[in-house]
C-alpha cells in the first residue's frame, strides 16, 4: 500500500493512494493531480548513514567500516516531492545523494535485528543534499547537511509488506541523465542491523527517518537542475534546484 500526505486548498490530507487518487480515512476520494505533495512524514529526527554501499567504498578506495557511521540532519530541512531545493549562497558545491529511507512505525528502543521489521512502517525515497565544500571545512557535518530544503522525502511511503529492502534498484537522475545506479544488495549494513545499532543509542519515534546511505556516483548540481531519485517498487522523488 502507498500512503501519502497532501495539501488540498490549505488543508492537510492523508490517505492511501489508489489509481491516481488519495482515499482518506473518511473514504473521501481526491484526485492527486488537484493536490500538492507534502513530505509523507514529519520526523522528530533524521538519522543518516555514511559510507554504506560496498561499491561506493570501492569508488572512494576506502576500507569498509566496522560499524555504521551516523550523522543527524535537521528536521527543518524536510521538503516534499516537487518542492524546490534552495542553493545556499555560502556553498560553491551542492551534491545530490540518492538514498533509501526507512520510516519508523512505532516508538521503540533496543530493538534486536530479528525484530526490526516489527517497528517499520515502510520505505520512501530520500535525497541527502550536501554542501560538499562546507562538509570538508567542518569536523562535524551538521551545517553541510542541514540547510533548509536539504532533505527531500517522498513521494509517498510504501508499506513494508510490499517491499524487500535488501534488493531494490536505486538511481539518481539529473536532467534525465543517470548519475547514480546501484542496488540495495550492495549495502554494507542492512536494514535490520541498522535498526538494532541505532535503537541501542536512541529511542526511535513514529515517522522518524533512517536514511541508509548513498551508492557511488554522487556529484554536483546547479541552479535549474532537476533531480530524480528513483527506487524500484517505490517511485520517483523529483525536486528542482533554485
């Protein structure tokens, strides 16, 4: 099942997506073409994983990490499908990063890997935009990762019963050209092990996002570029840079 959030004449509506329509909890049917996409979640936190694809580590000629490398992205950076990404004046190199995002479905702590799927609501597309030059200047990555609009999420959630996160094709296209092209089977740390590792550190809340890392091929975008994160079984997250 696909679940989305939309703006309908100033009112936020949520529901399942069927045949180009949103079916609300009250069974009202609204045509998606008449609605504005919103981020499908309002996360209390966004936990991201660095260097989590085998092929990306090879591209960088780096050793595989022994445990996940984590960083946080500010929730105020969240935007939805077809929203505009703003290019900050303080950076000269803005990079795209296509990622599969896990959406947490229930409050949880210290979850074992074998129980990880019990706390997942579903999956969505994520673009971990990064001011690469600022990332290299600072020991901590918060500034480079957390500008407003640097966390596009969407276009919707696909529930966990419809997705095998261990084998999904993932791509990034910029102006129709493929920049990143891999598969989640190349993840160093899979979905259950990430949830076990992260939930040992912090409590996870409903709608929290765990973004699982990016494959090889990250690169810069400029004003006017259109980015598309495409993940098999989920769909396309599209945003333009301005």
